[in-house]
């Protein structure tokens, strides 16, 4: 197969395809921008709402843990001071009994306890007497009045004077506690106002953000509608282009099929006339011409049949006459004609491998595919060299490989050898009278059976082509005995 690649179909997409593509790209850009804006708006709304909620929570927490406690502690000190005053009055009027003194001392302890709780709040405000000062007032009162109780009976005048001074100190203590209570009320009212302001701000912010989200949503809907409209137009144009391409391909296939049918008749006539001429004695020169005519007519007939098969393949899967058969029978069927074909090209076919399993295939078509590979290998194998026909079971597939020891195929040409009308470079060697359709036909046959075909080659070493066919389930759970074609071990070598 020397020469160059004679046929390579090209596709011209046309300028009309760029317009739908541009529309689709612009539409998707708009849609993407709208979606991004929507996510940004949602994120901003969430952040603002979270910040406002956190502010409200902090304000409420402050009101509950500090402002209201300030007010409560002020009231508690007032109550403790008032209770101590009642006990003071009881002693002044009834005298210092042991029970009265115990209650008085406990009342003083309760007052100091309440002052201690106020001190724990750490309040420091210029409008009130500080908690340490309130403690000092309580301690001064107790330190001055408690000793005077002892002179209640011995020096009534001194006791009365101390009692009056103590009541004045209790009044100052009560006034200081009222100041703390009033400050607590003011702080709680201020906290409540801040909560209300924060709630109002949060409400308006949420309204504004939700309005923005709604606007973005409307924009998103509009963008989506535009995208859908563009995609619908694009889809319609693509459908029209697809139908046009389908019609073009159908027209091409119909032309090839019709031309092939039309060529068959004159080629048959030419072959028939050449055969009649060869059967009639005559001038040797005329006989040589008739032999050339018959050979060319036969070659043209084979080319027409190949074109007709490929045209049918393009129109859909080629018609296959499937049979349920064993893998060993198929390989054995192929081995005999393959050996004759290789011998005709001056090569020696060696069939190896042990196979079992079942297939549902068209034996004639698969034989055609394998013989194409054998013919291709024998053409480029050195005279007298071996062409290997190897078979083996690979998982759930049957592998049939054809290998030669020819010059090999360059790596840059290997991916194209199954293309139609492709001829590898003349580095493969000698005879090259093929049409360039054989390997393409073999691939179409194998793919129609749900299989695959591949090739590997090394320059100066040889080429190996492998067909993989799916195996079928054995009928009624039967197990097929293994068949060895020759005494050679069943291998798929990597030469």
C-alpha cells in the first residue's frame, strides 16, 4: 500500500453556526451573572440579618444580665435597709432582748450580703453612690449604733442620741439604694429602646434586602427566559442542520448504492465478453489484452461490492445473517481459506490457539473480515515468512489476531489505517494494488457484531491486528470442550 492518503472527508461548519453559539454564550453569561447576583444578594441579606440579630441578642443579653440586675440589687438593698430599720425601731421602743439582738445582727448581715452582690456587678456610675461607699455607710452605722445598745438602760439619753444618728445613716443608705434602683430602671429602659431600634433597623434592612432579592429573581427569570429562547432557536437551527446533513448523507449513500448497482451490469458484461474471448483461440496479443480486461473488470467488481457494502453500513448497521455457533467452529472455518490466501501471496499461515465459547454472528461476514486482515498481512510479509492467525478467549470475548513480520507501520499513520481509501506509506513494502477499503470494511463488519478491531505495529518488527468479539451465553448451561488448532501453545504474542 504505497502512495499517500487519497481521500479525507472534511467538514465545513459554516458561518451560520457561529451565530447560535454566540447567542448561547451571551445568554449563559447573562444567566450566570444573574445567578451570581442572586447568591450575592442572599449572602448579603444573611450577613446583615445575622449582624442585626447578633446586635439585638447582645442588647437583650445586656439588659437581662446587667441593667435589670442593677435595678433588682438596688431594690434588694432597700428592702434589707428597711428591714434593719424596723429591727432598729423595735430595739429602741421595746428594749434589747436577746432575740431582738440576734434578729438585728442577722439583718445587718443580710444588708452586707446584698451590698456584696451589688459590688459583684462592678457598676460605676456618677449618678449613684458607689457600692464600696454604700458598704462603708452600712459598716459605719453598725459600728456606731451596735455599741450604744449596751447603754440602753444605763444611759437612755446617750442611747437616744445614738439611735437618732443611726436612723439618719439608714436614711442615707436607703437614699443610696434608691439611686441604684432608679439607675437600673434608666439602664433597662435604654436597653429596651435599643432593642426596639435594632429590631426596626433589622426589619427595614430585611425588607430592603428581600426587595433586592426579588429584583434579582425577576432579572434571573428574564435571563432564563432569554436563555431558553436562545436555546430553542439554537435547537431549531441545529435540528434543521442535522436534517440537512442527514439528507446529504442519505443522498450520498443513495448515489453510491445506485451507482454500484448500475456498474454491476456493465462490469458483468465486460467480464462475460472477456471470458468468451479467452475461450476462443486467437492472437496471443489479443489474449493478453483480454486477460487484463478480465482482471480489471474483476477488480472493479470487487471495488463496487465494497462501495455498496460501505454505503449500506453508513445507512445503518449492515444486514447480517446471524447464526448461533461455537467459537472453535468459526476459527476452524476461517483457517482453511486464510491458509490458501496467504500461500497465494507467498507466505506461510500458522494458526494457533485453543478457544471455546459460543457466538451469535454472521460467519460469512466475519470470515470476510479475518481474510481481509490475512490478505493485508500476507501482502506485506517478506516472501516465505510466516503470517500468524492466533485465537484465544479473553474474558467474555473471543480474540482473533493476525500478525506479520513485515516492515511495520509508522506511528503517525497507524491511527488512520482503518480510514477509507487510506494507503500507508511505501515503507510497508512491495505489493500495493488494493483499493484502500479493505480495513474499513473489516472494521464495519466487526462493529456491526458489537466488537472492536485494533492494530499495533513496530517498525522493522511487524504489525498485529486484533478482532475482539463478544461471546454469547452457552445454551442450556452446556460446557464446550476446548479445541487446539495446532500443537503450538495458544498465545497472543506481542512481537
